C-alpha cells in the first residue's frame, strides 16, 4: 500500500517545503485540497500549490483531494491539469467528486448544488477531459456542455491520460460505476470493515482491478508514533486499500505539527 500526506495547512511556499520534506521522508504522494470559500480559514488555489510542490519534488505523486468539476469549466481544468502534469514530469493524479456544498463558491455564487446536476456535470467533464487530453480534434455535445472541434496541445506526459480518481458512495451503484470506469476510487468510509463491501463490488464488477493499476484510496489520521500509526493503517491494507492518505483536519493543526508527522515517515502497513 502506498502512503500519501495531505497538506491541509500552509501557504504555497510552506506547502512546497512540506512536500520536499515528505519526499525525503519516504512518502509516495503529497496532496493539497481544493476549496474556495470554506469557513474562515486561509485557502489557496490548489493549482498554484501543486505547481510549487512540483518544483520542490522529483518523485512523489501530486494531487488535490478533491476537485469538484461542477464548478470548473472542463476546458480550463484540462489545461490546468495538463500543465501540472508537464511541470511534474508526469506525476499528477486528478481526484474528483461532487464537491462540498458548504463551500460558498457553490450556491452562494449561483453554481448548482443539486446532487443530480453536479453528478451530470462531473460525468460530462470527465468525458471532455479524456477527449481534449488525446491531442486530437475533439468536439462535444452533451446536456450541459456543447462545443465544436478543438485540439489541445501539448498532451499530458502520462498516456493515455492523467489518472482520474473518483469519490464513490458504496450505497450508490451509479456512483460506484462512475469510479470503476476510471482509474481509482476515493473512499469516504470510517473503518476498514466498511471497505469490505467496496472490495467485493469491485471484485464482481471490475475483476481486473487488482492487477490493472486501479487504485482504492483510504483516508485518515495517524499519530506521531510509528507503532500506533502502523496499527491504524495495517487493517486498511489488509482490507484491500492500495493508497493511504494521511491528514490532520483538526482545528489545532499547524505547519509545524504537519512537519512533525511528515518527518516520522509513512505508516508502515
């Protein structure tokens, strides 16, 4: 199981330094988060943060947990993601979901908040990303987006495209099928036992997932104690997770506390 760290606190310079520390400490990935106006805390553009991270690292996977395409123009997102993929020499993943509507950049500014509409926008956006990243002339005719042929160059470094991880809800077959169509499933379950039904579903509906590079992503928080951290993540690995993303979203989290956890290294499953 690979291990990533989500930098939840820090400006772009601080996030870049934390990313460099994480790479040195042996983490497999470093992530930021995508929000515009959530609460009254400090928020920074994830693409700027990832660009800074890319310039301070050489090996780790980069991404933002998670991008809600329903409040982004697909062609702009395609350019942003391709640019970071190029800047990082092919180390970007694109985790996506419907988005948290407590972000004031949804209903407060007139963006759709209905889950069905956001899901439809997500599906159309993913189809558009795949088409534009091909580097071939691509047009689209959907319910929400329509445009004539466009050719996007250059293509991402990664082929056939940048990997896409999708948030999925185990109780929604449509949500699960959306994730299985792409390259990874970001879980939002609280215990390893809850991962079991997801693994069973994937074994049944996408039998090749264990060998074709598909990722199953679990998330949580581990302490600055190697043995306790390992004890927390081991059951997730045994349940089938291929990535563990560590983060401290608590009110007491600081740049210093994140650095302390990062330097301990990834939890040994």
